C-alpha cells in the first residue's frame, strides 16, 4: 500500500531543509570570516626574514622576491604572509629561476613571525669559453654547470674548457649558454674522468691550463704556452695515460723536454714532435 504524504508535510520538510541550508551557510560564512581574521593577526604574520649563505647574490634582491610573494591576500580573504599558508613553494621556485648562482635553497620555519632562508651558492671550479679567443667565458661549478658570466682574467686563474657545447656558436647569446652542462651529451661521469686525467698528467709534469674540443671530437690539452697534448674523445683515458707514461719513461720524463705536441690518438702508439 503506497504511503501518502500530505502537501503540508512536504512543505514542512522543505522549510526544515531550507533552514538547515541557511544555517550551514551561516556557519561556513562565520568560519570563513574567523579564519580570515586569524590569518591577518600580526602575531601570525611573517615580519622577519633571516637570509644566510649568500655572498654573490644581494640580500635585498632575495627579499624583493619574497616580499612580493607574501604581499596581498588569497581570494581577497587570507593573508599571504601568514606563517601557515605563505607561498613557500612558489618563493623557492622563483628564487631558483631568478638566480642561477643558487645551487641549493632551504626555507624553514623560524617562529610565528619569521622564516629562515638558507642559500648555498655555486662555487667556480673552472671556466668554459666560447671560442679560442677566450674573451667570452662563463663560470662552471664542479658539476660542469654554467651559471654566470666571467670577467676577463689576465692570468690563468681557472682552468679553461673551450667549445664542446652542442648547438652553441660564437654568436650564441649568453642567455642560451647559461644553465647548460658541459659535456652533457657524453656518458655520465665523463667530465669527472677528463678532470682526473688532467690531474694525473700534472703528476708527470704536464700542467695543462686549457682544453679545446674540436668539431671532429679531437681534444687538445694545452700546456707550457702553446705545447699541446692531443687525444680522441672516444678513447679510454686510462689506456692513453698508460701509453703516455710508457713513452715518457723512455724519454726520461717530460720535465726538461720542449715538445710541440704529443699525439695520443692512435692505439698503443704515441706520436710526438720536439721543438726545433
């Protein structure tokens, strides 16, 4: 038997439902207002930013980006400077994007009114130069990452790597060179192997100061002015070092010799030419 519901009962149910909806809206509005008011309280808003670790990057430049991001409100209601809801991820992303010199960045909670920004800057390890004239050079860190334009040094303060970046020519603007990684197209760890090879050469009195990569993948390591050591970028560096050592033993070390070049591109054979 179908249950009959009177029109009056239906109206009463609608009124109850309407009152509940209105009550929920009022509660929601009250909570929204409460949280909005709490988010704006001075004791819960960031007023102190402690920055450490920066030496190249100016503190005021970092503060400018942070203050820009914590100014204003979310949805015109909640303060962006509230320590619980300030845009930490956005600040970190923008700082890393704005300053290539930053290697690592940590933003941590200080107290209800402060945050701590710890900056770890990249340190210059060598120079990468765009062309043999070496008047357009960039700082590289130990990971071979190009992060800043370098001034013109009168002396060989840093070891120089010349060319070897894919899709880069002498006309390429700085903005397209920065953020690239030298020898990135090679196998993982190849840059470290090249560096180790250069350091091992120093132990046998070959003190290189510049490495040039040619288009045919020939590597030319310059030492003692324009004397050079030539090898192939596809060769095993351990093997050619052993070949070189064997020849130098026969020649009674390189220290008192005046070479024009030493060519290591041929397997189990070392070619060399003395200066006249």
